[in-house]
């Protein structure tokens, strides 16, 4: 070759501009590596398992987190819907001025209602058996302000609740006792009349005027509501009340409102909020939720490790192709980006598929539960064990984004080492024995 020809070749090499990062050429090569051929079936199988692992890991995380959120939200709504956000109880002297205290409490900003009540434990009896019950006496106007009861009547009515001597009971209690609206329920209290022979149990029958279904099996089988004045007479409370249930606009602000509630009561009181009364239960739910997140994250990590193994095998199999590309002018950066695209594509598509699968399952979780229960003829979500009558799912956008970002980041990190190895491959060594 003459000096002129050499100069022309050098000039041509100088004029040829390198491809820009992530150009169509790099995407084309990465796409060819993703499509399997007959002699690369094993590598494609590993890539398929990696894709399936990412998809199932992301879907499982989204589904489990949504179910845990739904479970907590439903339980919180049921528990606070019937028990109130704060409980005000008297100290030193009986609560005889409960109406005046309730009026003052309702004047506190952000307080929705203050409901005086009389409460006692009793044994309830019906044609089909006996149960322990929590009997609560309230005004008709107040029981109508509890949406979980007033809006979920399965039978009967609350009209004339204060004037009559009837009671409203939960649907599970009515079923277990064999009662319907109009039947009599017998309530037995150990604290009855005082006689020369001692205290005798008080036994009285009341007509069932309403049956409600809250949706929380424990409450539907335990609570019975009667008129406030009747409950005072039945439990020997005379003109006293057990306490007041206070409902506020934001349950998370009960700690801030405690001082205002105590001041508005204008009498010695002991105030507890829903967090104190249910601290063990909700702490256990939070711990279980965090542990499940950590455990299920391992599925995504295992899938990411599959991406590493599959990509390393692909790099070894494509050693000759990499060397040819390098001799044709491909830079180390271009080779690295090609394999980054190849590995990251598996993670990105798997993450998207997992998100879609998780979203579909969450939106149809109760139908899926019923179908599986019908197929296996088993109770997958027993209300007696899980308190709720249906399987809830509440998708939190923040948590879902966290899961997606985590899966994408793990997929990208898993691709870095194989891509770096491909970029460091020496063309001379790769083509020496070819």
C-alpha cells in the first residue's frame, strides 16, 4: 500500500464519526441477542426464567402490600366506626352530667360527635343457643350518627328506638341465636337485684327491632344496642353513663386534640384514644407488613441473579461476535450499552408485566378468592379468623412506585457486571483460535 493510500485510509477513519450512545445500531444488536436461535435455547430459557421471576416478584409484592393495606384500612374503619376515636371516662365522681359534657365536647374544633353510652357485659340467649355479648345503651339520635349501624341494617328499623324497649343486634348474633326481627332475645346480667339472699342475676326478654351487619364478624356476633334509659335501668346505673365516645375528623390527630378534649370536659376525666386501645393489634399488623415486604423482595433479588447468570453466559457465547464488532469499529462503550440494553430489557418488560398482573389481581381479588374457594371447596378467608367478611385490597400509589423503582434498579444493577465484562473482552484473544 502506498503512502497516498495509507493517507486516504487514515483520512477515512478520521472522517467516520462514532455512533451516538444508545443509537439504533445498538438497539438492533441487543434485539438480536434477545431473540433465541436453536443453538442458544438454553440461554433463552434462563432469560425466560429471569423475566418470569421479575414479573412474579413485582406482582406478588404489589398484591401482598395492597391486601395488607386493605386489611389495615378495613379493620381501622370497622373498629373506629363503632368504638370512636377517643374514649372519655369519669374519675372520682359518676358521670351524671353526660349530656352537658357531650355538648361541650362537640364544641371543640374538629370534633364530629360525642356520644354518651352505658355499657355492660351480659349473656344473651335465643332458641338456638347462648352467647356472651357487649350490651351498649345509646340515644336513637346517636345510633343514627354511627354509619356502620344506621346504613347497614339487614332488617327492621331504628324508628322509635328511644321510646320502645327493643334492641338492635348484629347479624352473626342473630344467626347463631336463631333470631329474626320481632323475636325475643333474653339478656342475662350477673349484676341484678340485691336481696337478703345476695345479688340475683337479672333476666329480661327484649324484642329484636333491628339487625345490622357491620362486616366485621367479631362485632356482628358481640354487640347489642338498647335505648340509653333502658340500659341504665337494666345495669343499675340510674342516671349515670359509662363514658363518651368522641369522633373526630382526622383519627391521626387524636394526640394533638387530647388537651382540648380534657379542657372542654371541665371535670376529672380519663381520656384514651384508639391507638392506645389497639396498640398491640396494629403494631403486629405493621410488623407483619414490613416482614412480608422484605421476604417477597428476595424473589426479585433471585430473579436479578438469574439475569446476571444469563447475561454472563450470553457474553461467553457471543465472544466471537463481540470481537468482530470491536474490529469493525465498535467502542467499548457501545459494547457495554448493547449488553446493558439486553439485560435491562428483561427487567423492564418483566417489571411492567408484573405491574399489570398485580393490578389485575388486586382489582379482582375478591372474585378470585371466591373462585378458588369454590374450586377447592375450602374457606380461604374465614371471617372468624380474619374478622372481615371479604378480602380487601387497597393499592397505595407510593408503595407501588417504590416496588417498581426497586425492581428496575435491581435489574439495571444486575446487568452492569456482565456488560462490563463484555466491554473488556480482548478481540485478539477472542479470535485467536477462530
